[in-house]
């Protein structure tokens, strides 16, 4: 059974870079889009972007200037980098699997990241 | 971005009740709509895709319907494990967007 697990710092200072990793275990990376989403406290879900196994990426336009998603197939991990963070980037970040139609059929447990000095 | 509006934002119900809630979009998304359930402190889980396709393993008391700009999720005979928040998501075009959720609470 495929399992996703996020890892990374829980506290990031304003203006610095948020970096998270997602480990994929129990299955292949092929045929899916590997996705990041986030959920600010008390708010709904926000799609951040995805990467496919060819390295093609797609990002939310509002974040595109600050976000990067990468993939390391040799270690079955994918990564999120968000630069110049502000308090507005405080959220639970989820890594997830998109079945290539936009439907998220598998989620990591989420990691809470706070942006604060 | 396609705007999603869910209603109500919360509702109170009892075990055994039939509950229905709505998701509306500001653009025609045909049937490209998914529903997710989220319990406190947990990741969401997929219930329904393509407006009405129940994911394997999801109880048949859940059903979805709709097309275009109006969609509904119905839970027949609410069970204790169904008290949660439900989100809709449009998968018609990126950026994929979500509703703000409907929280189903114990009456």
C-alpha cells in the first residue's frame, strides 16, 4: 500500500525559504502527478502545484513566482520549496497523489509549518 | 480561478438522519467535481469523483450528483463516523480549487 510522509522544519522565519520533502513508499511514482496542497488555520484547502515523472510542473498562479516542486525518483521523494515566506504562508502542508485528472486519491498526514520570527 | 461556494457552512444532525449539502461553482465545470471528507487533525480522504463516482471502499450511503454549476453530496442514514467536514473540489481546470467546507456536527 502506498504511503506518503512529509518532513521538514516546522518553523520558518519571515523572508526565508520553506523546504519540505515527501517520501513515497510502497509503490511506483509513475503515472501520477505528485502534488502539494496547504490549509491555513481555519481555512479551506489550497492547491499549490504538482510535478509529474517527466519533470513537468504546474503551479498555482498566485504562488508561481515563489514556488518550486522537484522530484528525485532515485529516492522516491518529491520536494516543495517556497521562497520569501510571510505569515500568510503559515499552514498545514500536505503532499499528495493526483491521479492525473486533478483528483487527489492519496494524501500524506500533513505537516504544520509556522512562519514566525 | 473558479470560485467554489459550499452551503451550509455547518449543519447539526443526528445519527440516522439523511443530510444533503451543496457546492456551487461560478463556471460550468461539467461533472469535474470531487468530494472529500476530513476529520479533525487528519488529512482529507476522497469520497467521490466525477460528481457521482463513489470511490471503492466508500460506504454506499454516500452519493453525489449534479453537473454544470450545482452539485450535491448526500449522506443517507448518517453514522457516528460521518461527523466531519466535507470539501468539494473542481477538477475541471487548474488551479484546482476547493470549497470552504461543510462541517457536520452532532445535534
